[in-house]
């Protein structure tokens, strides 16, 4: 398949203030694309945009608000006149054993990562159909490798992969391609924040290469941009994730989970310690994500 030129393509990126979204936006800009960055964190969004040349359009956006997602797309169309790619990239993480973790944090993870992805894609589809463009959704290696202490995150990433599998067939006759992005551990705020949890560190220590390693964000950017140029149905980064995907039927079986089965009791013990020290919310979700949770539960929120 010939490469699809990204030059002058208008690309809406949610979760664009930091991490993979921000880093990829910089490279897309370098290639002549016109990214529009959307994020709930207005301060980080402004800082990211200020560090890019030319500075992209930005939109403060809560992806769990369906009307806000629709308004964001309307704003892109008013400013740019078209939308070629919608990339649902916004995501948070929460952790802990199912019977101990904070139900509010678990629910918020579902709302942002899964429902928010749906709202984003749904809002962008009419414009992307008109441009015969591309839909991308950030999934994860966790879409098919399901670790203990990550039930909400794994459920959302499996969910967005399934959503895109359905959407891909629905959109084929419209000339729209649909891709899911499956990173392993990437050196971003999301992964670094997880390292604040002792239980999470035990999980990471239980993994074997190549699943154990954290990879630089530049590696993910390279693979994602190449995938966009090919309008790929699946973008895995690093490349070993393609093999993991092919072996997904055995990844969650006892022989391959033996190290995690051994680690789970210690993870539970440490999480209980963190509950005692930091409280239910503090043990279950990062401080940054907790601010989003408070924002979501604010009765004054529009």
C-alpha cells in the first residue's frame, strides 16, 4: 500500500497535552500535518503548544462529556474547514486488586479510556467520512495481556480494540480506515506515575524481557507516524508486540502467568499497606488522575 501523505492533514488528538500524544504531534507538525491538541489539562496543553512551531490549535476538553466532544469537532471544522484524522488518545490509569481498589477510580478509568474514546470517535466520524480519512484509538499491549492490579485499564483497552474491530467493518465502504495503537511500557507520565505504587513495582519486577522494559517515547512516535502514513489497522510498538498479539490466546494462561501468580499475594499485601497510608483514592489512582476525578464529580461542572 502506498503511503498516505500527512502534509496538510488536520488531525484531532485527544490527550494531546503530554506523553505519546504531545510527542507525536511534534513529529506530525514537522511532517507538515496540522494537529489540533485537546486535553482536560489546560495548563499542560498551553505549555505543549508553546513549545511547538508553528503552535497548534488547542481545545480544553473533557472526553467524558459527549456534547463537549461534538463541540470540539465543530470548532476544528470552523477553524480548519476539514478533519482528516481523529485520534482518541486520552487515557488514565488506576490500580489495585478488584476487591480493594477505589470504585470511583475504577469507574473513572472506564469513562475516560473507553466511553471517552467512543464519544471522541463518534463526534469525529461524519467529518472523517467526508474526508475519507482515518480513525486511530490508543489501545495497549494490555488489550490482550491482562495483568493483576490493572483490571480497569485492561478492560478499557480490550474494549477499545473490540470497538475498533466493529467500526473498521462499518467504515470500510465509506473509505475510512480504522487503526488501534498497542504500545508496551512507554516512558510517559502515565507509566512513571504507576511507579509511585509499591504494588505496581512488584508487578513490573515479575515480568520477563521484553515485557519488562520501558521504551523511549521517541520509539512509539516513530511507529505511530509510520502507521498513520500506512493507515494501518494495527500499530504495535515496539515490534515484539505484534508477536504478542499473534499469541494472545495463550498470554493469559497459567503457564505464561506463573510469575504474576507468584507476585499477586505480595502485590495485595503492599496495596493494603498503601491503603492504610494514603487512603482509598490515593492508593488507587495518581494525584493527577485524582484531580480529574474531582473535576468529574464537581456538581458545578457543565
